[in-house]
C-alpha cells in the first residue's frame, strides 16, 4: 500500500483519517498494527482489502495485492478476492456472525458463492480447521447458532471461517480484545499456530502491546493516521526510537506502595445474591475494606464483581448475608437508606457516556450533587464546583461545557468529580479505565491515587486488568464464578504460591516478552498449577 | 414441549383474555349509555305498552348479568343475538345478527385478502429494493410516491381513481356493488378500484418500515462481515439482513391488514361496497345495538389475531428462541 489517504465524513465535512501511509507485507509475514483508538488501525486494515466503511472513502494511493491494484479494479472483482484470497477476522465475534444462520453455513458461504470448492469439501475443510483451532466437538459445533457458542469459541470459529478458502492474507482486527484473559491466551495460541503452520500473511491490529509482541514479526505504530515507527518486533520492544513509542512502552510502570492499615470501613459478610430470585450470582462472599485504602476486586466477566458493587450500593438487596458500613449495618435496599448514607457511598462507571446526561453542562452536573447532598447554593456552590474542577485538573471554563465537547478521559474525570463532589467515604470504581486508551487510563489512575492521598477516600476498585491492580491496589480480592477465590494484601496475592485460579489468571496476562506465549504454553503442557482449570475450559 | 409452542399458546391465551375484556367493555358501555334503549330505538311516539313488549322480546327486561351471560354463551358459539331492527315491526320475522353480518364480513374479508395479496409483496419488494439502492433515484421516487399516496385522504384517492379509471377511461367498474348472485370472477372485477385505492393507502407504511428495518440492520457488524466475505449486495440484503428483519416487518404488516378489515368504511361508502364497515355505521345510526356489539367484537378479534400472528412470526424467526442454548 502506497501513499494511502482516507477521509471520514462527519455531518457534511470530510476530514482525514489516514494521512498518506505506506504499508508493505510479505508472503507469510505477520505485521502488527498498534495504536490508540482513532489512530486509524482498523481503517488501514480494511483498506488492505480495498474496503472503506460507510462514511469513509479512500481518496489517494495505490493498494497492490499480489500484483493487482485493488483500488482501480471494479467492485465485482474486489468481491471475488474478499473471503477467497483476503479474509477478515473482526473484533466482536458475537456481533459479527449472523444470528439467523448456522455457523457452518456462514463458514462455507464464500467457498460456495465463488465455487472455490464444493460445499461438501468446504465443510470438511472447515471441520478440519475447527479441529486445528482446538474447538470442542469439531464435527458438530458448526451446526449450532452463534448464540449457542461462547465468545472465545466464536472467535476461533471466525478465524476458521477466514481460513476456509485458503486466503493468502488475513486481517485480524482486535480479535481478542473482547475476551477474558484466560480465554484470550487460548485464542491467541490457536491463531498463532494456524497462521504459522499454514504459512499465511497477516495484519494483526490491536491496542495491546503485549499481545502484538506475541503475534507479530514486525510492528508498526500508528498515531493520528500516520506511521510513527516501524521495526521488527524484538527491536521495537527493546529499542523504541520515537518519544511516542517510548511513552507507550513506559505505561506499565505506575506503582503504589501497599499499605493495608486502617480500620474497617466496609465489611461484607457471607453475602448471597441472585437476579430475579433465580440464578445465584454471588455465593457466600465476604470482603473487608480498610479505610483510606484501595481494595481491588479482580475477576473475569461473569465472576460476580459488578454484582457485588450492586449489593453494596443497594441496587440489588442480597438474598442473605450482611453489609456493614462504618461499624453499622447497611440497610439492604437503596430505598431504605437515608440520604446521609447515600452520600457516603458513590459509584463511578466503566462508560462515562451513558453516565453523564448529554443535555447538562458540567457545572450543573457537579453543582446539583453539591446542592442536593451538601446543601450549598449560590457562591458556595460555585466555589465548590471550582474546587472540584481544579481537583480533576480541568480548567474552570469547563463548567460551561456539555459532555459531548469533552474527550473520553475528560468525561471520566467529570464522573470522578461528581462522585467526589459530595465528600463520600467509599467510592466504587467499576472498570473505570477499561474503555479508555492506555495513556489516558494511566492519567486517570494517577488522578485517583493523588485524590486518595489528599482526601483519604477509600476505593473499591473493580477490574479484570491485572496491570491496573498492580498499579493501584493495597489489597486484592480474586473472584471466580461468584465466589471469592483468594483475598489478602497485594504482595500476598501476587507472590507465589497462588491459588489455582489466581495462578491461571496471572499467568494468562500477556507480557511484553515475545516468547511469553510459547513459554506459558510449554509450562502449562508440563502440567503446572492452573493447567487443570485451563483444560476444563 | 418446545418453548416456541409454549410461548405461542401463552400468547393465544392472553389474546383470548383480552378479547373477553373487550367484550365486557363493549357490553358494559352500552349499558352505561343514558336513557331507555327501547324508547330510543322505537322513537318518541311509542307508547309504554309497545316499549314494554319490545323490551320483553329483546330480552331487555332481564338484569344486566343475565343478559351478558346469555349473550356471551351465544357469542362463543357464533350467535350474537337478534337484530333490534328486525324486532321493531311486530309482524316480521326476527333476523339473527349472524345472518346479517355473515355476507358482509365475507365481502370485507374478500376485499382485504385481495388487497393483501397485491399490497404485501409490493410493499416488501419496493422496501427491499429501496434499501438495496438507498439514496438512489429509485429510493427517492419510491419514498416520495408512497408518502404522497398515504397523505391524501382515502375518499379523495377513491374519487380521483373513479374519475380517471372508470369515467374518463372506462377500464374499471365505478362502483363495487355485489350481491349474492355475483360470481367469483365478477366479484374480483367489481372490486378493482377499491383494491387499487386501498393498496395506495397501505403500501407506504409497510414499505417504509421494511426499508427502515433493513437499513437499520445494514449497520450491523455481521453485515460488514458478510460484505468482507465477498457476498454480493443483493445476497447481503436477501440472505443476511431480511431473516433478521421479519419481526418489525410482521408487526407493521399485521397492523395494516387489521386496518383493511376495521378501517375501510370510507372506501366502502365511496365505492358502495356492501362490507362490514358500512353495516356498522348503519347499525349505529339505527341504534341496532346487537349488530354494533358483534361488529366491535369481530374488529377486536381481528386486531388480536393479527397481532398474535405478528408476535409468533417474531418468535419463530428469532433463532435465540427457536434454538435455545
């Protein structure tokens, strides 16, 4: 790809997304495209297939695939290449499979349409790929519908779908981003194995450095639609040249000294919780939170960590068990709690957008909380809002802005300020950095740490990300399938020996070392701790 | 039992319950009307003796619950009582409501089916094509044309059609008068203009909904995936989008088909077609309450039945319900 320029449409104006980019990929090579959201990674990946999303257009440059120019050939010709010689694996497998058709029918569709092989042969081929990708029951899994298969399995089915026609190039667009770490590692391993064995060229798009380090032979760092730096993986990891690349690499250095002192602010005892009176999602959960400290609740999706937050806030009264706050029992349901208690427990959500009323100005949002809970009005209220904006490092002029005029990180700051506006004792942070880019997330974490130091506020920090936990926690609670697997101080939990599940979780977190994946798999094959659980999944 | 079957049965039971509530409302409503029924039907000049004798024959001297019970038992078996009009002249033979409504309902259903056979495929076809070629000339013309046709009042469209297609160019019958002697082919020929008129009225809604449902789906990741698999546009619409769009389309089709039964009175009057809509209007004018009640129940049943069918289509085309985990 030479001199590629792509524009996107916003309302009636076109603005550049890719500003003149070159990309070269050799047969059998895996190229990693890395960058933050909005860097143009996906757009570039799709352009490699001669495809632009609705509302985007390729305005300049040439795309040569095996000697053919994808830009100048007619659409009908491009269509014959897609799925046959160039295939795509999307981020969310659950959304990218048609809910109305069986998996196997979707897998063989391209082969059938373009007569690449007979349907029977394509089916056989697909089942063979299912087997190679270590899917359970490869003969029959294709007969299922997408909703009947788990996320990690679907992602592998999609990889198989991409490979059925034996393409020369596969574009992987964040294929494991939506998965839990313990699932991610298996999908990564399967993809890596198949790509290598079948000698495919691939473009691997991700925002996760550690993942790209495992998958790519060569890495290209993108920012604002331009190439920042390009180098073979090992050199890129050990010796980045550009300041931006260095800053990306440096991200994982945030550290906090642990301190587990402090009297109990929150004490959860033997809580059992269920939704709609049916399925139990929390089984006998007990957690203590010391005042002025950070307790990180770690677990994968479905482990019950967000449900725990709902129990504490009173949104979901527990079936049994008790929650004690500041030495006194907390009424189970929200409606039973007095206003003074509501003030003391605040919550910050993963997605700042749905949490902020798009029609309200920032100053109003903060001011309302201040007036409602602290009774401040007029000048006092204005002063408090200024203090809060100052605390989250935003200029006073932001009080007149609407949420849509803020960036993702700034919106999350406003959410933090709103929680802190009422001087709470406990702030529950539910995956507050998961939706943010690494560098922005880092700044948010720094802000949270600084505020804790200044105000002595207590955090219950819910996350699936071990790196974040290492950065900010004093104590860690590991949850799995609605139970507390292990809890204790950060050092206790993070130093071996671990409980089996903790071991699996920790060892599944990708590291920057390009040999990490192979080493972990070799280790697990030998049958280390956690291997048993990994086998079950 | 398959969950779909179970859900469908539940919906059916709910529909029957709704129908029962409607029957209570319809029956109770007339009870609550002020004044004396018999007096109103017979007119100011009727003597108390005549009123009493009428009340006795019509069963109006019975208490409310008894009358409702008798009526309900009959209605379940298709017997909606006796027309008040036929009771007025003492010498005449009383006519049952069912015999009065029977042919009228048949006529209305005949017209409705004829319109549906033309309008539904037409609307879906135009909707799909408009989605496939969206923002093209075809899309714009289709949108503008259907919007125009739905914006004119039915009677206006009816008279215009009559003027051009029956008077100036005598291709169709100007009126749709049919009776028991009309043959099937004659019947079809007679209703040409009302069919065209109603098609123009209902196509817009269904077509626009089809288009919107498909276009809404075209933004889904699985459609992008299909395009990246090299699937041609027509197959993307037909094979990937449409199977996921049946639920909203079925809902709007059901609503429009219901309209064909319960809302066609204007068209019936314009073309002088002996359907159930006209009958109900006449019955209201002459205070023939049993006929009005029966019409109301039939209309409610049509609505409930069609919405039930739309629900079932929605369930059957949802693989999550059809193939549980």
